[in-house]
């Protein structure tokens, strides 16, 4: 018996690498249904009728492949397979009931320490797969600008690598080579982004604990499996850890629900960074140099996280400072109100607060995962300064005046202000909210009276009449 020709199945693997398993299997099944022997492709005559029909099938699949720099079908498939490989974290009725009761109790405690109203969204318990289902839409929005730049860079660098393809594949692709490369990159980024999405699902305690609002709407949720894994290395009992996380989740929810501009501001800032990301073409070429294009199994091994230029541009530096500051302000505020809400109820509240502060300041697993994916260092070093700022804001005023600063981004301190919070919150500026309210009231009163808000014109001097 003759040995099987390894090239017989090589084209199948190429299709799977480009189209994903499901789409590739559809092409293969379609061929078999029409009486073709897929294993004989490498021996087909490129000018023969069978090859022409096959080429039409492939072009049809390429034309119908998902648009965009990421094949999100592959991303979701990779994420789900990664999470289920070692078993699925199932939710019991007890998990759901405990999550809801803890979130409800957390809301009651927060009523005493913040002027922000509850988010009034549903309280839920999520499995890791649930987290993916809820978060992937926002995850996609934040990562696609980076993927677009990556695809353009890799496509340019892959032009020469195309020569390594089997002649049968090159002949079959013809003028579809450009589309082929785009779909190949979409598949590779789908694999990379899917793996990152799975890692985020493993690390996230709820819907917003990274400071990034991955979930739209006002839903609050806990991921019991992740909280339990985190609590294993802590001295605090699991019940305390869950309740502490529930207070943080509800604090985030109140902040984002009450500051309607905040979610869009964060997402727009991340998108602005991602659009201007610089790709290190030398690193791209180095990665591709070791890839054998005739071996599709090697393609997913490309590490997309090593190709970002290490030095941000001047505009990106400003965006990074802006993003780091707003994330620090969010974490600092959440940390302060959580401390006030839990200190009289949880024996280990102080230790848990310190654990979360260190986790964020040094870059927690979730922040590192997302940051590596978009070439962004998600480590707000000013967390402690931001917490001190909110503590001072409460001491100099009250809950209403502290929360008023979240009314508009221009009212918040910038990075320099966090270095000198006493100046920002000095007595001569402490009535800023009242001054703004009075100014707006005057403007609206003038408009209702039919007067020009700028005031009546003064008469010209006689010499200018």
C-alpha cells in the first residue's frame, strides 16, 4: 500500500486556517456532495473543469466571509473552546441567589455613602461563557481599530511570503490573493482576540471591575467562579470577598449610570489610542520570516502582542495620560465609597481594599490581558492619589459636592491636579458648582424673558455714532 501523500490534505489545512473550521468544512462537504474527491486536489489539472468548479466554490466562500479586520466567528469559537476545554463553570441556584442577595445588600450599604442613585438594573450571576456573551460587543468596539492596523501591516509584509504557497493554491487563488491574505489575517487576529477574550472572562469578577465598562446598560453581575478562585489566596472568608466585590460592582454601576458621559468618554479615548497605534514593521517581518506559508498550522502561532512600537507618539502620550487619569479617578472613587460602605460591616474590609489597590496599581491580570492586546499599558499609577483626592473632596464638602465633579469631564482634576489636590479643592474654588449653577440659571432666565444672554449693547460714544 502506498504511503499517503501529505500534500493531499495540505490544502484542507490551508482552508481551515483562512476560513475557519466551519467554513472550510462547508467547502469540503460541498465538493464531496458534487462527487469530487477532496484528497485528489493536489493532483488536479489547474486548467481542468473540476479545478475550475472548486475555485468557484472557494471564491464564493471568500466573498461571503465576514467583513472587517477580525473574524469574530473564529474569535468567539476560540474563546468558548478555551473556556470549556477543562470543563464549564456551571451556576447553581444557590450561586444565583447569593449573587443577587449580595448585590442587593451592597446597594443598601452604598445608599449611606454616596449621593448617586442606584443603577436600577437587573442583578445577575454569570458564568464565564455568560461574561463573553455580554461583553464581546464592547470588546469588539475597543479592539477593532488596532486589528485594522495590524491587518494592514501584516498584509504588506506577507506579499513576499505568498511565494512559499503551493502552486496549486496560488493557481486556485488567482486574483483573489489579496482577499485571501485579508481573510488569513482576519482568522489569525480572530484566534488571538478570542484567546484574550477568554482570559478576560477568566479574570473578571463582574461587568466593570477592570474600570472598563465592557457591558452596555445598567446590569450588575458577579462571576462566582472567578471570585472563588481569587479568594483562595486570601485570608478573608469567601462570603466577605463576594460581598466586597458586590459593593465594588454596584459602586461602578452607580457611577456609570449617574455620569452619562463617562462610558462613551472611556471608549472614545481607547479608540483614539487604537487608531493611532504604531506597528513595528521590523517586528512584523521578523515574525513572518520564520513562518512557512506552505504550513498553515504555523500561522496561528504569530504573536500579535510583540509588534507594537514601544514608544508612543506625542498625541498617544497625551491620550495615555488622559486614560490613565480617568481610570485612576474611577478606581479611586470606587475604592473610597467601597471602604466607607464596608468598613463597619466586613472585618477584612481594610485588607481587601489594600489588595484591590495593589492589584490595580500594578496591573491586574485582566488589565494586562487587554493592555497587551491593544499595545496599551493599563496601569493607572495614580490610584492612591486619586483615592486621596476623593477623600479630601468629601472632607472639604459633602457627598453632593463630591459627586458633582462627575457631572462633566471638564470638572474633574487632570493628572497635574492629582499631584496637588489641596490647590484644586481650595476654598476659592470650592464653590465652583454653585457658580456654574448660578451662571446657567441666569442664562436660562434671560432666554425665557426673551433677552440676549450677552446683555444689552452699550451705546456708542458720540464720536463713533
